[in-house]
């Protein structure tokens, strides 16, 4: 006979109640319209190499800031609501059942909810100890090493060429 999932007692099964209890509210400091409510499922489960979250964006709010990952793939699967996905400077309306893929280095992206209902989605991707992400509209670059981010102005960077080493 199968055990009830209401209180699993297993370190590998997380009930809806446990997921809701772990819910947090977050926003990105560079975007005053950023507001997300959700649970880091991978953190809750002790997963190290994958990042997976259940996310809700209230009406009129946005995810983070338009950005591009250089080393980590990211994806979104929309569960409910409607939103606007910005991908490589284009806008697409998305809704329940849509899947968005952001391969590393190829897809700058951002999500916003202009509807009247919450936008709900699963978000996941790599969780590498070293990552580089650009914020092209802000002229910033984030370098994350062992979970610690450092922010740089893109204008301060210089091109690296092999002939510079010779």
C-alpha cells in the first residue's frame, strides 16, 4: 500500500504543504517592478547541480532584470496565467503549457506579467559554481564564483586578444 503524500516522512518527497511553507518573496534590486513569490525546490531538496524553482509573479510585476547567462542554461515552463517573455530584444506572449529555453550565451531574457492573474511557472537550469551573466540594458556584468557575485561595469572591460600575450 502506498504511503500518504500529506506527510511523506521521506527526504526525497516534498508535499505541497512543505513547498508552500518554504515560499519566499524576492525582488531584484535593479528593477523596482521586480516581485517574485516562490520556492527554491532544488535548495529544499538538497540538489546541488540543478536549480529549480516554483515561481509566481503578481499582476503588473516582473521577474528580475533583462539578462544573459554565459555558462548556465535556463528554462521556464508556464503552469498558469499569461505573460510577456522578452527574448533577444523581441517580445512574445506566453501562457499555460508554453516552454521557454535559454541556452547559455544565446538568449538574453526577462519575464513580466501584464495580465490580471498571477503568472505561475517552473524555472530551472544549471547551478554552476562559476557563472558570468550580462545585464545589457544596464551595462553591467556579474561574475559569480562559489556563490559570491561581483558586479562590473561592462565599459570598464577590455578585449582580450592572443597577441596581447605575445
